[in-house]
C-alpha cells in the first residue's frame, strides 16, 4: 500500500515561474495514492493553465472565492477543512506576507485563514526577495504559527541569479508531505475505532441489522490516521468504503465485535461508532427456516447482546485513556445521550438525531452534539468527513494534554 493512500491534499498554486513544478507534484502525489484538490491563484494561472492542472488532478479545480455554484456545492470553510493537509507550492513572497498578516482577499488566502489543518509551504522567489528583512520576518512568524516549510533550495533562477529561493523539487515536497502526515500529533498513539452495523443471524440467510452505512466510522478512522495514529478498525458488514492506512478487522456479530475489541487492546483511545444490535436471536437455526402452509409463524426468542461501550469504559487498569461513544437517538437527543454517557461510564458521547426525516442514518452529513463531563457542545450540521476531522483534532488535543 502506498504511504499516501487515501490522503487528501489541498494544493494551492501561487503565482511564480516555479508553478510549472506543481504539475509534476500533482502527478507524484497521485502516484502515491493521494487525491489532490487544486486551488489556482490568479497569479498561478499566468504560468500554468487551469485545464492542465484539472486534468492532472483528475477532478475539480477551484479558483474564485465568489463562485456561487461552488459555494453551494462546497463552501470555502468546508473546502479548507476537508483535506488532511494543505500544501502551498509555490509560496511566493506576496502569498507568505498575506499568510503572516492574516489577509483573506481571495480564495487561497481565505482557505489558509479558515483551515484547521496543518499547512506546508514551498517558498519560491528571487534570492534578494528571500533574503529581504520583510520576508525573513514573515517566515519567522509563519514558523511560530506552526506552518511547515520545505525548501527553498539554492540554485540558478529564471531571473539569471543564483542563491536560495528555488522551490524544492516535487519529490522533496512529496517527502515533506509524507513526513507531515506520518508524524502528526497522534504519532505513536494506538486508537481503536468500531464501525458499521452488526448482523445477528436468524438462520443462515436471514439476520437482524440496522441502517448504519459505516460512513461516519470510516471517516473517523481516516481522520485519525491522517494525524499519524495507528488505527485498528473493527467493522461490521458496512456499505461504506473501508478506511486506508488502518488495520481492518471484519466481524459480523456483536459477540465477534467485542472479542475483536479485546484483542485490539491496549489502546490510547477508543471510538465506538458502530451501531451494535441490542439483541440477538438465542435460537438461531443452522438451517434456513422454511415457510409452511401452516398458519403458525416461527417464534424468535431474543437475548441482550454484550454492551461493548460499557464493558470497555469500566474495565479498570487496561481501559483506554479516552473512551468515546455514539448515541443515535430519535427523540430527546440531548437528554438521552447525556444519560447514556453517565450510564455507560465513557468520557464523551457523540449524540446525533437519526430520525428518518433528518436523512443522517446512511446519509453523507451528520448533525452532532459532543457531550463531555463538563459541557454539551453542539456542532453545526456538516459532512461526515468534517465531523471526523473535528473529532480527531479534539482527540489529539486531549491525548496531547495527557502526555
């Protein structure tokens, strides 16, 4: 598997002659399994064509902050947070100055100001511009703000001068991208994620299940892996695409899921996003139950499944530092989820309303409230990817404080 498989890179192409290297950078990133969403600045479009950028990226190109069609499809806030990493290549002196001073007068600078993801820049400019006191101040400020740098290199420039200021070569930028993603804030942390429904057999061809697609669990696993975590993903028979860069453990029933969870421990954190069936059939048949002419219908006897969230939340010294549960409710969401957190003994509950009219169960969006021992934090309705990124960042912050 490629090191960048499944990773999403938002690439901002600044206005400099080095923009031609961005075309090769897109190709190199995609060769390694990453998807690239390109943002072409007005200056960048003077050096590379939108058509060439979009063709190499294999998807939509973004250019204008005020493109209402794009705003309806994906607002600039969501666009700035949907990627695992933002890369600026080339990062011109002008763009670095705008970043350092918090300007937001076009799509690129607005994305950079609105993002909650890490940013990697590849400076490219004339040697005198790079060595100017203003650029040095801006670079120092950006580094203090946590902006990652790759380059610039020394070499001959298009202007005929020689010295530092050349944009790093595409392969060097790729290496910096890999380093940024693999050495994120969750590096060396092991996180367990459960996802999807469970199937409780009635007979060899029938089962009891629910409508969970597993999309939110997959998104959470991807977001945690993007921050450098080692993720064990225990999943029931989900329809959603499996996460990448994770250890995937497929299961069918609640009992199998509980056993897989125990086998995956110890872990620094555990996120129980699976929609585990509450009951199982005690008298499941090993042969298909036949329909007969008799009016008598088969009677199914049920027993409660093991409570995986409560079991792990109360397991003593081997308990993960942080245990996060999910509460899918159809009424009195906040009240029921708050009670569930206390009853289960977990640290956080992510509560959501899965009433049929919300379209959340099996849909692409989620509307959640994060409940902790201190507060209930309501998040605006957003994509499941965005929910996953926000939750992953909070997990990273919390585990970082425990070091």
